[in-house]
């Protein structure tokens, strides 16, 4: 917007003729402007600071241009009406937003009046900056709006009274509970009408008035107490028969409201409908009375029954000796059954040991055989080597002087192929060492499996090492019928009885091998974490599977599907008992014609090994 700066000399003339006015105008923090016929003839520096325009720019404006565009027409109309008034000296006061050069918000309190200045009718306008006040009012208005929305939108029946005990808020939930609309309550200091038939202070009135605890107790007689959450607040419970169809039980809480400076501005009271809870308590009390009556009735019946029981005592005493005799017989029978079971379990263990012995013998025979053969060859090679060495020793004195001896020595070396002996002897020795190492490994695996040097104590064990040792022991059972795939996961050491856990692995691996018939199959061993403190080991075969009718019985002692002489039916039963002792789970999934998966879950720590193992069968 371009301004005509030709009016600046008028301001200078003002300075020369009205020095006193200028001195006063420039020394005040109020914005001051003079306009005549709508044209600004003077503006002080404070007016320039408020708008951001220079004094020269202000003096080049029309007066209404100091207002924001939306208010300019109203300013012009106000000036026109002032010029038409008879009492032009009367001042007017209003608030408006100034037009600022940088577009910032600037609110002012404006006072305007007509004065006689330089012998001409002139309008004197003063401005007081109220921008911060306006912002505070806006923020307070927004806060009140949010407060109103929170209260009105709350599902909790709530109303608010101000410092004069007038109702300022009465939300929809409060209307629903009391049946009284907000229009009937807001603006009135009669909140008691919603709850009582006679005038009396409600809880919010008492809290707002700062009534002592005795005064609160006088109105609510044993039904009120101080709030355990909010200081200075009270809560109470009472029945209001005029609410709803059959009355309502309400729990109400009242607390003070304060402004940011801590001054009390009112009180808020919330209501909670606990009618259903009270009805439930009443029903419970009725049930308790009925129960007590029933107990009395049952007590009388029990007394009569007791008399009948006393009559039966004599007859029972006559049969007691017979029962003791039969109990003695049953005890003896249980002892014999226990011995038989122990013998059967020992038979199963001996069968496993025999099976292991056959496998170990087979595995040891191979390395021992070629160790023995290699040592025989080594003996022969060494004899030949000794011949060469003897020839060298015999020929050494005369080699340099006798061509015949030199030729004979060369012929002997060529016939024995000394260079081959030098190469083959180290190979034979390495193979022999490898064979011996294999024997040592097999023996160590057998030792790890049986743990003959252990006292069957709980200890931290590496399950992967235990599985590998067991695989070496049962290799003769598996290698002709299946490939073994190891899918080991990242699992920690487990606190367990290592030899017993190895027994479980052996039973599962041997069963998997026996389940594979015909074409060569696959046995997959996988390990994973099962939750936070369980390790899961799965043995999966591609065998014939287990029929559904047998799946429910495979853990029963003596149940077997193998031919007579091939199994005792105790392998899986023993495995289940071992897993049970460790507090784990033993599960099986099987599909006929596709294969079977046995899953063993063991706790990492012995401390959580509580309760029986779980058996789960899935088809």
C-alpha cells in the first residue's frame, strides 16, 4: 500500500506550534493519533511501535487504515456517526485489532473523542496495548471450552458449581441419572432440588464452604468419608428413591476447583450408579440367610445320620479283622508285583545293553581289523628296511673302491623299492592312529552313554553331545536303513540326569530305525527352545507310521507291535518315566505311511521340574 508522504510538513508544523502537546504525547507509553476528516495529522512514536509503521508512514494514512481490513468499514461508520452527534466531545471506547506492518497480532483498547486542536475540530485517539490480555482471555476461553467438552463428554454423571454455589455445568450423564435437564439447573444455586425434597447443602456445597468433618457427618450420618485420593475431597453413598423406576444407589464425590493461582473457583461433584452392586449385595445377603437355614436343616439330618452310623460301627468292627487280613494279602501281592516289574525293567535294560554290546563289537572290529593288518605290513616293511640297512653297513667300507659292491647295493635297493617304503610307512602309521582313535571314541561314547563313572547326580549337560554319543552307540542299528540329519538349534546346557536322558534318546532313535522298512529312509534330529525355560528335542522318521488304534497305547508298559523276541514293550514306557522325572513333556505325532515324530521337552533348570510329564498323541 503506497502512502502519500506530503503530509509530513503538517506534523512538523505541529511540532512548532504545540510543543507542549508533543512533549506529553512522546513521553507516554500510550499510542496517540490525531486525525481530521479521516486523515492522520499526527501520531506519536508509541503508535508507531505498536503498528510497526514509522510516524511518517502513519501520517500518510487514512485513519481507518490503522485497523485490519475486516474492521475498516466499521471504523469509518463509527466516525461518520460521531460527526453527526450533537455532543461530539463525548468519548467512545472500544477494542479492536490494529493493522501492523509485519502482520503480527496487535489488540488495543481505543478511546476516541473530538477536541478543538489548532482551532479546528480534531479527533484524538489513544491506544492501550492489550495483546497479551487478549491472548490470555483466548487461552482461558479455550481452556473453558475444553473443560466443558471434557465434562459434557464424560460418561460419568458430573456437575460443577462456582464460588457463588451456582451450577455452571450439568452434563448429559447427570441428566440421564437424575432425570433433570441442564437448562433447569445451570445458573441456579439450587442443586439440592435434584437430590432432596427439602433444601439442604449437597456435598459440593459443603466442600466449597469448607465445612468441617463434623458438619459433613451431620448431613450424611455414617455414609461419608474423606477421599483417600484427593485432599480436601469427600465421598458418600446414599439411596435416592425418586431416581429411576425403583430408586438408585449413588456414590458421589465432591472436590474443590482452583485457578492457576490456587484460588478456589468452585467445586465439582461426580456420581456413580452402584444400584446393581447393591442389588447383588442384597441378593448375596438373602442367599447367606437361606444358606444358614439350609445348614441348620442339614445339621439335623447329619445328627440323625450319625446315630445310624454309630449303629453301623459294631458291624464294621466285625469286618475289620477280615479287611486287615485281605490288606496283608494285597501288600504281599504288591511286593511281588514290584519285584516282577523291577525284573522286567532290568530285562529291558539288559536287552538294551546286549544291543549296545553287539553294535559296539561290530564298530570296534572294523578299526581293530585294519590296525592289525597295517601292523603286519609295517612289520614286513621294517624287515626289508633292515635288510637294506644291513647291506649298506656291509658295503659301506668298500663302496668307493669296489664297483661290484656298488652295483649289488643298487640292485638290492631297486628290488625293495625303498622310496615307496618311505612314503607308505607314514600312511600306515597315520591310519593305525586313526583306527585307535576311533576305538577310543567309541569306548568314550559308550562310557558317556552309560555314565559308569557317575553317581546319577543332577548336573548340567550338553544335550547335543549326548545325542552324538548315543548316535555312535546305535550306529549299527541305523546306518543300514536310514540317513541321520542333524538340525541343531542354539540351546543351553540342561540340568538333568545325563545317562537317563541318553536312554530316552537311544529308545527313540532305535524305534525310528525299526519303523523304516524297505527303501532307505531319513531320521531327522532337531533341537529348539520351547518358550523361555524349555528345550525341545524332536526325532522324526520317514517310516511306516503308527495306526490310530495303537497311538493311544504306545506308552503303556509291555505294549509292543514288534514280533515276539524283538521287543519287551518297555522302551517308551521307560522313556515316559524318565521325562516325567525331569518334569517335561513327551509328545508324538504320526501319519500312517508318512512317518512319526517324537518330541521331548525338558526344563533347563531342575527347579521348575515339577509335576508329571504330559503325553500328547496326534494323528
